[in-house]
C-alpha cells in the first residue's frame, strides 16, 4: 500500500517535471522553425565580460557560408543586462562590416530596431527567425516583439554572426566545425 502511494506520487512528480521542461527554450525554436535542431552553444565575451550565449536552430542541409539561402533561428541568451538602444546601435555598426547600405536604409532599420529591441536582463532570451527573401521576426522569451520585412536588412543583420567578415569569427568557426 505504501509503495503504491509512493509510485503514484513519484509518477505525478515525473509528469510535472516533464511538462515543465517541455515549455523551456529547448522547445521554443522548433515551434518557430519546425524540424530545426540546435547547434552547439557559443559564448560571446568582450574585453573579458561574458555578454551572451549564442545558438542556432537549423534544419538539415544548413550551411554557414550559404546562410542567406536557409531559414534558421538565432538564439541569444543574455548573461548581463543591456539597453535595447545599445543593441540596436551596435547592430547597425556590425551590419556595416557585412555589407553596404544607404543612409536611408540605416535610418529606417535603426528606427525599427529601436522600436523592437527591448532592454534585456541577465537570463533573457532573444530569438531571431531569418526567412530568405522575406525578413526577420524577433521574440523575447518566446513572445513576439516585432518583425522587419526587409530581406536586405535580415541578410545583413544575421550576417553579424554568419558572414565571413563577422567580428565574432570564433563563434562562426565553431559552428562551421560542428555542422
């Protein structure tokens, strides 16, 4: 009788744990991109400060050098608090390293990112869904925060991590080796 009660409680706890873990970030990106599997996680550190852990959610056949031909999700798990405006402005600077764009595009893209990117806290997870020839969709902790339907913006933005002229070559190289 006692062992039966223990088994019932143990089973209930297992079911509760499974259902709690099913809702965690490991499941969020496959919902955004069915069939996607996670890449290795890579850490960005700047001047000795850990900024975020980055992971790709990709489908079979994905290639870093041909990233612009594939849908994928980039997930950044922040390890420190940052202002959304700083993220947006830094993104424009990094995009400039990937490819050229006009002042009008810069102004439009910066305005859109300033509206979309929130201040992030340690533990927040920002996801960007890249869709070739369409644009990008952004989520914070699994909640949609905005879209930028401009294919050139999306290609340059995700090029921050994927393009050969990235300022984070160690992350790109690690992903290339792991794929």
